C-alpha cells in the first residue's frame, strides 16, 4: 500500500536505528518530547524505544485531546444531557472518560440521558434535522485537526436554518500547549529538560509547519514535524539528533508527503470565520493556559450551547491517586503511577490517559511497554 508499507520496512528501520546509535554523542543526553499521542502509540506499538541508545529518551506530551479535557467540562456536558434533556452527540473516545463521582458518558446514558456516538459533526446536524422537537448539542473536542469539521457543521446548520442545534465548544490549540510546557518547566522540579520537539502530524496538515518557527526562534528548540509510521519516527529522531549535535534550532518537515509550510489554507480560513480564541482555558494536567482554546464567535452565538443554556463553569480536581496530569506534562511515565495496570486498566480506567486511543497509559498497557 503506497505511503504505508514502504514506511514499515524492518530492514530500513534497523539501518536508521544504527545511524541513530552512531550519531548520538555518548557524552550527551537527548530528551525529545513527542507532543502527539499518535506518536506515543507509534513508539510503543513498533517497539521503537528498544532500538534507541540509552541516552536518547522520548518524553510523552499532552497531545491527546481526550486526555487533556478537564473533568469539569465533561460534567457540564453530562448536566446538559440529564437536566436539559438534550440529545448530546460526541465522539466515541469521550464516552468512557472518567468524570466526577466515577461517572462517564456511558454511565450517564444508563441513567437515561440521550447520548449518542457519532463519526462526524454532520451526524449531529442530521440528528437535529430528524428531531425538530429536541435540542441537539454536539460536544466538540480536539485540536486543530477536528476543528474545521465543527466549523463546517455550524455553517451548515446556519444555512439550513436549524434552531435546535448548538455546539459545546472545547477545541484546544497545539502551539499554545507546547508554549505552556516550555514556560512552566522551570517552575516544575520534575519537568524534563527538553532538547527538541516532535511536531504532530495530523495537526500540522491543517496549520502547517510555520507556527512552530516560534519555538526554534524564541526557545532555540529544534522541531521536526513527523509522520505516523515507524520509519517516519526513526528518521525524525535522527534529524533532531543532528540538529542538537550541530547546534541548530530549526523547523524541519519530515512529513513532506502531507504537510506544507502554510498548511490547509481553506481549513484555516474556515476556523477563523467561526471561532475566536478564549482568553483562558483549563487543561487537565496543565492547569489554566492562556489563549489555548477556541470559542464560537458572536456572529454564530445562536449555535453556542454555552449561551443557549445555563452552564456555570465547573472546576473539578482530578483523582489524587491518578498520575495522569504528571504524565501529560512529561514528568512521569505510565508505569510510575501506582494505579497503572492494577486498579486502572482499559477495562476499568481511572484516568483519561488509559481511555483514549492516543493516551500514553493506553499505549503502554496495550503494547506491553509497562515493563521497565
């Protein structure tokens, strides 16, 4: 299969791993953060960390949209479904995320709430057309990858004249989270000293590689935008090692078959038309991060669930025994959580990192990376 099989060749992986071992300076320590949860799963699924020398370490970042969603926002959505009796539509990954009092969307549905799993925001628009006597709310989450489809759904609802459709917007922004990680690291004793960043793939197909220039220019931090196959990851690690060795701090694009410098201009225009930045937004594990999320512009206020319904902001602390927050900040690995693999498993998750298909704990558990 083009662009898949040729990026999974074992012989090429061994050659790249050998180059990494040869070019990694034994006197240096290399600490690279893969921001995207998809990259975390690539590393675990293909056992790539076993091919790296001991002084090259990959740090998990907060690039899992389900994992970074704070409990309070999930509780707000459940209150809509239970108290306002709306049809709440959301992606499947969010259904099992633990909220307060051990609840989840699945358990909320068992209590009588009408919560539906969908594949696309347009499915929520369809539900609104098919149920004109019911309020339909789309619980929108995700980074820049899933934001344009939400914008398209709002524009479609406006074009159709739907009066019973709204969006509970929880879209967050990748560069702002990356900036926050770097800004707060000096104040966090356990924060790893990073030598480079692995730029996300899906997000970068939308926003392009240009937004990462800020990190190379201000922070002198090497960045390599990386694809989702094992050879993509190994080559990106090698590119980062070479930048560190040569004292360079540049934005390089390994994923040239899908990412351009400018990104998807039409998708960016679509997002800018419908959304604007929130002054602040709470992230699970990161706390309140300025200018890191989106809200619906006043021109489309009729489709904003936070304006249509009474939705007081809820702030709910995480489970004290769960290390999900520290894992999202790159301070701990999944196996360092006392709950991992015991009280917390994919079948009975305690933290969001064990639920999502992009969560670091789910990757470690699913692919046996729990062993030291």
